[in-house]
C-alpha cells in the first residue's frame, strides 16, 4: 500500500525533462516561499515591493533583539566612542647600531650561531650528499659562535640607574 506523497513532493517517475520542469516550477512558486506572507512583499505606505533582507526571515528573533542605529546613538557610550589624545612625550626608539662598527668576532659568532642551523636545515633538504667534514665543521661553528656569545654576556646587572624597570 502506497501513501500519497502530497502536492509539494517531487515527482519520481517520468523522464529527466519532466522532473527538471517540475523542480523549476516548484522553485519559482511564490506561494511556497517564506517571503510570501502578508505585509512582507509590499509595505502599505509605498505600495512598491520592498527588497528582501536577512532580517525579514528571523524565526528565532535574533535580528529583532539587536538595537537599531537610532537606539545605539542614544545608548551609553562604548569603548571607541572617544578620540584619543596624542601625548607630547611619544617614545622614539634610538637608531640601531650600524653593522660596520661591530666587532668582527661578534659578527662571526652571530653568523655561526644563526647560520649554522640554517645551513644544516637547507643542506638536509637540498644537498643530501654533503660531505661529513662540512657538516662537522658547521656544527663546530655553531657551538663556537653560541659559546662566544654566551661568554660575552655580562656577569651581573647594574641596577643603580633609577627606580624604574630595567630592561
């Protein structure tokens, strides 16, 4: 025993052309749309159709709960409702030192400490057959550079510069 699928259900029999025409007819049917309720298509004061918006379909009342622009202007001020005053004592960092004036030992230590691991990563990707003596040399350059930079760190801090934070 088969039940009647109803008028709004798709056709399952027939050829593809008939099924396609039925689908198009059901999609173009205005009465089947949620926007066809009275008062949504033509407002009474203008008589012209109003553009359809997302707010018109609001079964949970989410859009209705949000304040409108008029309500927002009369409500309390928010965190960005003021202009920031520019202070006269803006912090301007000093220029970093030029690399030409750097000690050669420190510059070579940084090249070994940073360049060694980078070389090993790129060599493992692009130069798989790198000689073992080169790999050991790069590892020694990394250890020597990092060790020299650690050795050059100051032993203690001089906190007599004032009451403020020391960086």
